[in-house]
């Protein structure tokens, strides 16, 4: 899977729509599930340290602060300063250390964390075995790496509808960000191979979890995906100044598929755990 440089560019304009619309639409249910697994892993260990990689605007960070005791240290990192600034502005229920960091070169000492966790960020790493090797390096012996990745786009209905609508709008050069990157890293064998190349011995757990994505109207998912992800970069590269027009195309497709009122679509992801 090729990750384009533009796929990793989450600027100020994207971070706002991402947090307002996309986080409640698709991220919060899985943030709760992943935070629960971190809490269970650390039960009875009040002095543990947790590193979050690719924290985005902090959906998982906030879920962890509500579930982990204050004595558990949380360090949340992301490559994009705009996302971290947004996460910090939204805030958490207790102190968190926010750090700008590249998952391929973590600025932390070896064996300094009990858990490394990454919600829907692995797909954006240009060298996944290297990122996994870095996670393993900073994990203590017996520590765990917890990941979530989206399943194929066909199992995530809103993303699929938006992608197909824009493919019809740009038939000669369809913007494929959603299929290529967020939904392009779902194969269990490929993930297992990358983990092994990163130094992990085997996958201890691989769960596929289906949830529902709901919004009050069909324009919300269209805006969330077209303006709150790097799909925005692809649209603007093809039609400068016509982002609203393309978002309207996606809204029309959502309306035809799901109706005019509240919309409800399937989302599906994998939760993975592997021990050092």
C-alpha cells in the first residue's frame, strides 16, 4: 500500500472538521473499545506509562483519561502540529503530555512504556515495519502494542458512498484517498507480516468489530469526509475553489442512499493486540 505525502497532511482546516464531525461520526465508539482494553491491561498497575501514537485530535486520549487512574502517565503524540493543537484546545479531564513526534522515529528511551496504543493511525505510516519496530523499542518487556485499523471500504458504508460519488465526478482521475489509505490496510496476513518484520513474535488478538455510524442529516458525513480528511487535499488539487461543489455531490449521493433525515450506516474495524 502506497501512502502519498498528501495523505499525511492534516492542516488547520482539516483538523476543525475532523474534530467536530468525523470524531463523533466514526471514532468515538472505537476509542471507547480501545480505551477499555488499555484499562484492562493496566488493572492493578497504578504507576504505568502509556504512549499514544498518531493521537489526532485526541478522541482516544480523552477516552483513556476517563478510564485510567490519574497515576497512569499518558503521553499523546502526533506528526501534525495542527491536530495536536486542536486536541490540546479541546482538553482532557486530567493532565496529558502532548508531543509532536514521528512514529518512525519516536523521541523516547528504550523500554520506557507499558502500553503503546494507536487508533486508526497505522495506515498512514509510510514504513509500517519501522513504525512497529519503534513501538517495540519503547515498550518494556511484557508490554503490549494495541492497534485499531479500518476494515475494507466496502464494509464502511459512508466512506464507500462518498468515494464512489467523487469517482463519478472525476472519472479520469478519481480521488482514492479513503480507499487507498484509511481503508487500505485491513489484510490480516499483511499486518501480521509487518508486525513480525518489526520484531513482534505473533499476534495475540485480532478482533473484527462492527459498529453503526449515525448523523442527523446526510450532509454531515459528506462534509466530514470531504473536508475533515486529506480527501480535501485531493479534491482541491483537482478542482481548486470547488470544494463546496464536490461536497454537495457527495451529499446528494448520501441522500439517495440513506434518505433526507437521520442517516445510519455500517462501520467496521479490526482491533489488534501484540505483546513484546
